[in-house]
């Protein structure tokens, strides 16, 4: 995959020339009374196989499949809620605009106006929980990888284009059950697009986003091979308070699992506490889930069972104490991702 030069707000929108794309939001929210919540809202786009598109060239032809996951972690009440949607574009029920951020499925959406750093508006509602949030970027987009390319393997096609808003001031409302709250907090946004598949050597990944109170943010992804070791393409990025950034190679990062949690639903055994070190940056963290059970079983949409949850981080950065929070995503523990249609080749249709 050749290098890529980002242009915003264009690159907040859909990249229909690439097969797979997702817009991903997580955050930590607080009510005026101090009640704590975490949330995730993710939209996925998957291009359909070209053979199917050519066989039905009408204006109603389905060229893209859209999926979404929405989760709310009620941290003080130790409850986890999630919902999912799936829809084919073509009749207005789902879609994504090019040139600016607007992606939707039914009434779930993420959108922003034309300025590159305009606030993002998120809205999603399930049977017993909902969010209506406004996210204001506090830093410029954080570009991951080198030359605009984020490697996911050794083959040229095993790569993507990937950037984040690593710190977004967040306000709005959420509801859970019959209660509605005004909330404020901090969010993280990822946007990634590409056409390559995961290497057959990989079974899943461990992804970390950490927001420290000193306004340093850390993104790490650890690509796992079948024997449990990290693939050399694993990588990360540090964003410093002054806006400088540092790219992290696999050899720059040490991750040690300190505990595990076994799901009663899927039977999967997930890592559940970590020691993370980036010696060159003098960064040492202990990362701990705020709620053990934050597993999503997405049979109706991506058909992937994974853990995605709110975490706390404590430790030291350049010999000074630090603390913060973040999100961790763990895939491939219930079943290797290579067995799932969402991460396999384009000839497989990921419809349920």
C-alpha cells in the first residue's frame, strides 16, 4: 500500500474505493452527581463483492453493507448494555457521505459540519439506553503509522489508513432504563479504512487507547499470532501535551497480562489486567477494567464476539505519577478472527 496524504474534512467521510471502513467512538462520561458511564458507538462499512454489484447495476443495487455496535457501561451499577444494527445501503436506511462526516443506520448517526475540527454529533437509542452527545476535538488528528500507512502485516496489502481524535471534550445526555442524565466527559474517535485482509498467521488483536490526566494519549495495538506472540507489525502512537507525537514499533512496547476473566456467555477467556511499558518514553502503566463483563456477542451484525470496555490506568510517565482512563478492545479470544466473514476475503458476504 502506497503512502497517503490526509486532507480534512474530506477524510472524515466515506472512502468508497476501499473495501472496509469504520468510524469508532468511545468515551468516559460523568453525571453532575458523579455517576460514571463508559460508551462505545461504532459504524462499519463493507463493500459488497463486485460480481454482485455488476449483476444488478440498477440505482437500487446494494454496493455497501453497514453495521453498527452501541454499548453503555453503567460503571457504578456494574451493568453492561449493548445493541447492534445491520442494513444494506440503497434505500436510504443506511449510508455514509463522502467529503464530510455523516454515517448512519436508521436513526443512529455520527455527523459533523464541514470545518475540519467541527464538533461531532452522536445519537443512538436502544430499547433501554441511549446517548445524544456532542464531541469537540481538543487536538488535531493523530495520524498512525508512517507515511499515512498503518501496517497490519508483512505483505504490502496488509495495511490500512488510520487516524484518531485522541481527546474530545464531550457533553450531552444519556438515558438508561427510565433515568436520563446530563453528562460531560472525554471521548476518543478512530477512523480506519483499507482493503487488505488480516494475515492467516493472526488470530486477533488487543487494542488500547489511554487518555492520561496530563493530556498525554497512547494508542497501542498488539496483533496476536496463533502461538500468543505479538506480530512484528504491532504498533502504537503517543500524543504529547504539546501536540508532538511519537510512533512506536512493536519492539518499543512491553505488554504483560496480570489477570484473566472468563465469560459465562461465550466461554472465552480474556486478559483482564495489564502492565504496559514503553521504556524509551519512560512510560509505565497498570491498566485495569472498570467492569469485568463488557463482552459483545454480535450475532446479528459482524458475527464477532469480542470484549470492548472502559479501563483505568495508573503509573508513571518520565518519573512523575500519572493516572487516566481509556478503552481496550480484545478480539479473537472466543474464535480466531480468520474464521469470521467480516475479516475474511471480499468474496465472503458478511450478512447474517
